[in-house]
RNA sequence: GCGGCUAUGGCGAAGAUGGUUAACGCACCGGAUUGUGGCUCCGGCACUCAAGGGUUCGAAUCUCUUUAGUCGCCCCA
């Protein structure tokens, strides 16, 4: 037997329905904020992914799906959505052909070679947005507000936003130097990973989990002391906007994020409880003002975030019923009725009534069983008796009635029943055609 | 890359200290009930316990290896 590849999963009908539902929902909310959809390839040149995400990042150094294609080109399955979207913007010169800022959303499969666990897969799905072509700190706040609205409207309330700023170039350079200076003679007390990070990306030392209680780390210089006046003012504006809208956030100066392209504002949405374990981050993002230029485009201030859809699936509490439902079941008795009902079924289907027939059942029992599985409201039965008079026996499972009507009255009959399903309706006992 | 736990019919699962017919529930199939199902009753459904090796008179039970799943660490959405 073939089994699915490690870290992948099948979405069976019920869950597939749930995921489409969530995706449609996210699309709708994003469009309320003025975002348009963009679709970009899953397959990308290794160069794009490696350069954008950062050679020193864990994702690129040990988690990408890299391979050489039949034309000897190094390829990578995208591990995140930002780089391919930015590439598309630059390649299609969208920054010139569309009004700025570009406000785009995307969703689709991402690939990371990790050990699978709860809320983490090798092939997984993200929904994200990217705003390109603005430096306004108001946009930082708007993007965070959008993410927050998504949470609220999915009735997820037990989250908060971790917020920090990495500052502009100048701030970051000064801070990096300060960190290097500070850690220079303290390297021995850091873990092996941090010793490496000291060379490649000293900021990453700050959110090291192994050293998180290390005094050396707790006493390290803080980014807030190295922010330029401009960066400081921008960050204040972001915070005040969030205050105005009462978005709950906490400033966390240890927050750094693992992708190398981030600048200025960065944030994470995390759950207050442990329903998702330590991987409680469902949404994260930030500014990346240098990325467009690093990818050979013009310099464009940009910000975005991504949601992990599996994690969202895991935590949402929806009362929606995703089970399979059809409108009616057709039950023919005898060959003549079967042929007649096949014609009838096609008419019903193209008229918008979902329905089905069990072609193989030899007994009434089998047919009725199918009607249970299909969760139908109406059961239509036709045998030689009904056929002779062009009529049909119809059972309404909600109102629990059974009567014989003529074939041509069938659709009107069902539509009326649909409108009023109130058994104790005084006007009609369920037949008046009024909405309840 | 590292660590914990798990692996019994289509599914969920019982199976102290190894002992010889592998519970039970659900699903499914057949019948009571061949133009009316859902309830009920009766009957059927694992020469086999992830795979391979070892210990033993005897292994689903002990041991080793492998594989898979799952959870956690690192990291990330």
C-alpha cells in the first residue's frame, strides 16, 4: 500500500470543506481592507529563496526542499510566500503599473523539511498579505489590525500580539555593533548555536531558547536604546494607532524573528493558552524595507504577515456543520421507473436541486440506506403505479409527511416546503410559503 | 538533527506475572422483512497481533533491529 509522504496530510471531504470555508473567509476579510489576490508559483529558483530568506536562517540552512531539475537548474519549493510574491511584483513591474501601495493577499502550499508535530507539517498552507510601496507606520498598524480582525471574526479571543521593532538600517547597524561588542568576551557562556549566530546574525542570539535564562543574555543591550529618532517616532505611532483600536499587544524586545529580511516593526500573534503547544504562533510578520532592493527591484517600503492555516483549523471553534448533505434521494422501483427517474434527476440537478440515486441497490432497504448517507430532506419514490399516472411519491423528512403529487408539480412543491419548515405554523401547517 | 510514547480485524479498542478457541463496541454483509429504511432480534466477519531476527517446550505479551505514526526540543506559520 502506498502511504502519504511524511509530514503531508490528506484533507477528507469534511475537512476540505472546512478549509475552503476558512480560506473564503480570509479572502473576504482581506478584501474589506482593500487587498487583491495574487497567485504565484510554488516552484522557484533556489537563488530567489536563499537570497531572500537568508543563507544564515535555519529555514534555508536546513529546511528547504532543494533539488536540481532535469535542466540542471537549482530549484526550491517555496518555504514561505513573501519572496515569490515580491519577485512577481518586481518581474511584472507592478510597482509602476499599479497605484501604490500594492495590497495583495495570497494563500497556498509551502514546504519545509522539518520534523512534523502538532500544527506543523512539511507541506503546509499559509494565508498571507503583502503591502508594498509605503513606509507609513499607519500601514504597519493597519496590517496588524487586519490580522487581529481575522482572529476576532473567527471567534478566537485568547491571543495577544508580541510587538517589537528592529529599527531602520542605522539603528540596526549600531545595535548589531553594540551586541557584538557586548558578547565579545562572553561567548564561552553561550550555546553552540549562539556562537555561530554571533558571526552570522547576532540579533538571533536574543531569542535563543537554550540561553533564555542566561544572565548574559538578560543583561544584553536593548534595541530600544539604539533606535534612531526616526525609528523611535515611527514605532510610537504604530503603538498609538493600536491603542486607539484597542488591539492587545505587549512589547517584547527579545522578539527577533527567524527570517533575515525583516526590518523595523515585527510582530507575532500567539495564543495565551497551550492548545497549540509551544508552536502557538499562528500568525507572524513585519516590515521588510530592504527586500525589494535585495531582489534587484527598486527600494519599496513593505510589510506583510502570514497565517498558518493548519494551526487556524486546529483552534477554531465553528458551529458550522461540514457534513455531506443532498437535497433529495430518488428511489425507483423497477427498470421503467429507473429510466424515467434518471431523466428526472438530470432535470432536478440542472435546476439547482442536489440529488442522487443508488444505481446498484436491489432492495428498498439499500435505497433508503443511501438516503440516510446522503442526509437528504426529500425522498422521491416512483414505481409502476406512480409511473402510470406520471406522479411521484414524495416523503419530506423534516415535516415527516408522505404524499403523491404529479411530476410537473414536483419542483414547486419542494420550493414551498423549503420556505416554510415550521411544522406548527398557524397559517399553513408548513405549506404557506412564508419565511419563518 | 535530538528525545519520549505508540503499533492488535475496515474503524475504536481489551488482552497483570509469556500457556495454547485473540474479549467487546462500531461499521459492513445475510436473514426475520422481495413497494418503505432508521428500532429490534438472529447469523457472518483476525490460522493472526507493523516487518524481520532472538530468548523459550510455548511469544500479541520478554529482547533487539527496522519501518511508520504521534508528541516534545531546536526552529517556525
